C-alpha cells in the first residue's frame, strides 16, 4: 500500500485518541484497522512517544493480537 494513502490514516488514528490516562511505564498498544507501511507505523509510534515520553508504543497490524502467558511460578 503506498505511503501517501496510509499517511492520511496515520493522522486519522492520532485524531481518534480523545483521552488517555497513562501511568509512567505503561505501554500504549494501537490496533490498526487496515495495513500500514512500516514507515507510517514508525511515524505513529514516534509521534506518540513525543506526546507520552514515559511510555512505550506498540503498533499492531490487522489480525495481530498481543497477550501475556505466564508460567505457573509467576
């Protein structure tokens, strides 16, 4: 997908964020509705890192999920 088309989506994603109450060390996970180029995903992550410097940002592509599986000792 050309970056010109997905760049607009990147800004729409940023515009959809209304209110976040992140604590220091929290990770922001963004679930994309359509595929984005690697450059657009990087720009989204960098933009959020500037706004939330004490937090990490993870941009997931459509169909991707994120979970934690703990061992019994945890």
